């Protein structure tokens, strides 16, 4: 894996981590008068993080399932475009092609 893809992976991880942290903190921490979270807040944070993680896993499974189909469709579309372009060139007389 090259350095740029490693940096992109770290950036993606940090974005997801920060999103999870902010969402669960905002949802679960209701009282800032204590040094540590209460039992209810800790339980809420744990449940929130678990739901977020499971949702992310489901999304990634679906994404991995759909990616090959999307790539195949893009390739087919590109081939159609290339064939259209080739058909236009083939249908033109040689003198028209030479002028271009």
C-alpha cells in the first residue's frame, strides 16, 4: 500500500472516529458537573458506539457487495461510448477523416 492511500485511510478513520465521538457525546452526556460520566451516561455511550459500529459494518458490507456491479456498469458504459466513437469514424469516408 502506498503512502498516499495509507494517509487517506488514516484520514477516513479519524473522520469516522470523530463523528462517532461527537454524536455519542452529544446524545449521552447530559451533566457536566461530574469528573467522570455517570453509569447511565457510560451505558448510553457504549450502546451508541455499538449501534454506530454495527451500522457502519452493514454499510461496508453493502458497499463491498455493490462495488463490483458499479464498476462493471461503468466499464460497459465506457465500452459503449468507445464503440459509438469507433462507429462514427468507421462510417466516415477516408477523405473526410484525412481532412480532420
